[in-house]
C-alpha cells in the first residue's frame, strides 16, 4: 500500500498495522485517540521507500520486541531539567554529529564526543547558569535531504539518507533503502547509551548526558514507542529527546502527528519559512498543556536572516503565553559551498549566536540553549576560528557523512562566546 507524501515522494505503509481510516475517528466517533501508529494516516515527507515491505515488517517486529533504549524516569529527569531552562534558570547545550555513521562507531569516539560536550558545558556554566547536556547521538543515523537525487559522472541515483537508510557508496545497490539497517542503528544506539551510562558511573560528580536525534524514521520510532503502564503515557524509547526537522514540520504531517503523542521533550526546528501563525499552531499541537520542559523551539535562520525572522516568532510565542524554550542552531542556516565543498564559517555561526542573545533580550525571552554540529575529533570541516582552518585545510580531515561539523577548538571557542553572552 503506497501513498504519495506532500512533497511527491512515495511513502510505503507497513503492512498489518493501523489502517489510515481507523485513525480518523475514535471509538465514540469523536476525536481519535493517539496511538504510536497515528502518523500513518498523515502525509509523511522525507521517509524512505522500502522495496521489500515484508522485510520492513519483520524489522519492525524485531524492534518492537526490544526493551526501550532509555528509561521513562530518565526521560522525565530531562523534562524536569528542561523545565528549569524554560523558567530561565538553566541553559541547554545540545550537540554532536550531523549524521552518526556505522563505520565510525567506537567507544573512543563516544568518549571523545562526550568529553567535548562536558568541556563546553564547563565553560558555559561560567556564564552563571546550570547546563543541561544533550548529545546528538545514539540514534542520529537518518538525514532529510533537500535533493532527492544525486548525479555523478552521468549517473543519477537516490541521495544518501544516512546509514540507517542506505549506503554512501554511489551505486544503485548501496543507495537502495534497506530496513535491516534499522537493526544496526538500534544496536549501535544501545551501545552508545550503555557507554554514556558507564562513563557516568565511573565519574559520579559529572552531570548526566542525555541523548537526542531527529525523529525522522517513523517506522523505527513507532516500533520503539512504549506505553508506561503506570501512567498510560507513551514515550519514545529511542532517545531521551527527539526533534522534528525543518523539512518535516508541516502541521498536518506524519512527523508532527507522531511527536504530538509522546511525552518526551520535543525539539522543533524553526527556519526562515516558518510564519508566526503556523508556529502558534505547532505549539498548540505539540504542547497543548503548555508544560515547561516539553517543547524546545530551535531557531536556524542563518546570520543574514536571523535579524528579520526570529523576533516575530519569539514575540508571537511570548504573547501566546507559551512556556516553550528558545534555542539557536547557528549551523543549518549558514551552509556555504567553497570550491565544491560543503562548509560553514565560524564567523557566521558566532554572528547568528550573538544575534539570538540580543533578540531574545530585546523580546524579553530567555535565550535558553544552543544546538551545534560538532565532533570530538580534530576534523577540518568548518572554516575559521583561532585554530585557523582555511580553505586549503578542508580536504585534510573532512570526515562528515553529511553536514560540516565544528572541531573541538572551534566548539570550545563558541562555548566561550556563549558564556560571555549569558553573563552579559
Ligand atoms: C540537522 O539537524 O541535521 C538538520 C537536517 O537540520 P534542519 O532540519 O534544521 O535542516
Ligand atoms: Mn545537519
């Protein structure tokens, strides 16, 4: 059973689950009760089309039989920590790879990335606020893409969509979505979470590091959703926090439908095309009870557009009385291409970050967090900073599977700037 998503992409429905029409009315003919499968009756953008529906169904069954990757109590603890951010008493530091990769996974990598996050948190804490640490890790294996197709040497193939979907190698075999990849993503996510927990046990004075990823692959998310028998609430068991991306945040779309029913903290990417009225409807849909710590609005406009785009959104949310947190992602609006290489300039990232703090202050809103793409390894993917990465350096250690990440020196430079902006 295949339908077309709103962007024209075919969306494969898994077999044997809730039929779309069942989700339209509830048992009493009134509003339907949310289920982990409710998203299936909404248009889904950016989802892979799996050629083998029975292979997908088998993977979904295997995932559904696993224990949740994160405990309900830990998710609740993150919600409480974020409620402090919403009240203006703490700051959210969220960061990690654009896309985790199966090949790069190792305990050392998890350790390096986690060390960097904690090191940045230490610096930011000097600004005078407690820091909530959330890694982009343990599930960040899938990517929305602006281009559905890529061409090379006369050959056109589907775009790479992250290791949980297809392979980077430019062959038709590798670019075909394989549902079994979800099992490897799940296995590595479990290992990453176990490592993070082990590091915390070894260093009990360090703050908790929570895990987050974009809730893009809804077959995976649904299969890992669990109902808490004590409260009746549903939790995404795939990570402590998940976010809805810029390309999938349509009000009536599948991703918003899924996120609306889980009790985890939810991020929502807010780019230049988001109108204030639409933001208010998204807030109403994702955070109807207006609970501090539930919703994080993550602005991502670009240094040249943040000035015109952010203030109207912040003002609308404030006037509506929303308790949602505002954070800034100064990465995704600042992509640029230098001699065919995707990169970002540290100067643009710093300008957008500073503008976020200025605008928040002018609007009487707490500047609540920053969301970064960064690596604990010494990569050369973004330009500038005191480490002096120039255009000629980009090819030296460009390891990202998707967007360019800050290296540790660049990330720490941003942390220093953030501490100064908080302390201002
Ligand atoms: C991302 O966070 O990697 C991403 C794709 O962001 P956005 O949805 O804001 O473009
Ligand atoms: Mn990215």
